[in-house]
């Protein structure tokens, strides 16, 4: 396989993982700011991970090493710059 395919796969995995992090934390009743902000409460004690959290960790855990390994030797193609 070409290195370009690995760049694409690693980038896609990292992008999916970072995007999944937005939905990885929540609670049983929805948005924390709306639920607790009305009466001045702090919702940090109610934060729990959702089903997206393992997906985010897995995608970042697989994508980041691919990109790191590809980037570790990329300087050789620039003549050592």
C-alpha cells in the first residue's frame, strides 16, 4: 500500500476520534449548562462518559501512532531540512 493511504487512514481515525470527543461527556438529562445554569448550580459533579468515549479513545489511539510513524521519517524526503 502507498504511504498516502496510511496518511488518509491515520488522519481519518484522528478526525473521527476528536469529533467523537464532543459527544463523549454528558448526563441522563441533556445539556448541563441549560439544566443547572438557570439556578446557578455547578454541573461538574454530574459529568459522565457516554458511549462515544470508547470510540474516541480507540480512534485517537489507532490514528495518532500511524501519523506519528509516518511523520517520523518525512524529513528524509526533504533532504534533511
